[in-house]
């Protein structure tokens, strides 16, 4: 499984918003320029995040985007599920009747285990933590 480019860019945009003072509205062109995202693509990738109440938007000449939630409350799983939908990993996990082999398939439990571990890992990673790491990485790169 490879996450889509939309999800990758959505994570980058949210990380950028998290590094701004809380509640500040960031112009679309500033996000596009700093994150190397086209305006049309940024609008497309932020729509699911707006719907999920992760990002907010304001229209008009002073408009732009802002985080609706505190970065400590936003996880990578939140962004991934907003952009891609629920994490199933395999068709058999979508609902109980999706596969008639569930009761005897030796791989079914493995898919559950892998999905649950992946969700747990993505749930532990907050945007606040990742934004701090990015800040430290950039400072170290600038110092060398």
C-alpha cells in the first residue's frame, strides 16, 4: 500500500499550518509556495480536511486556511482517514460479510493484526510532535 500524493501533501500542509501561531489564517499562496503545491491541488486536498473539522477556511481577500484543532489533537491517522477513508488494508476487513472465507482463512487474523498495529502507530503520532521534529531537523540542517 502506498498513500496517495494527496495524503502526503495534506500532511505537509497541516504540518505547515501547525507551525503558525494558533488561529492565524494562512494565505493559500503562502502554503502553495512553501510546500510546493499548486493552488488547485491544495484546494482539492484541503476539502476532506475541512469536512473532517481538522482545517478551517475563510473566504475573501483576507481569507486562507487555519487549523480548527490543536496540533496535539490531530494525528496522522486523522489526516490519512480524512483523505483516504477508513484504513481497511484488505477487502475482508470492510465488514463482517465482505468475505465468506473469514471463518477459516488463516490470513484474516493477520490482516486484522497488521491493520490494528498500523492504526495504533499512526494514532500515536501527533501533528504537534511531528512539527517539532521538523523544526529541529531544519535547525540542524541550517547549522551544518
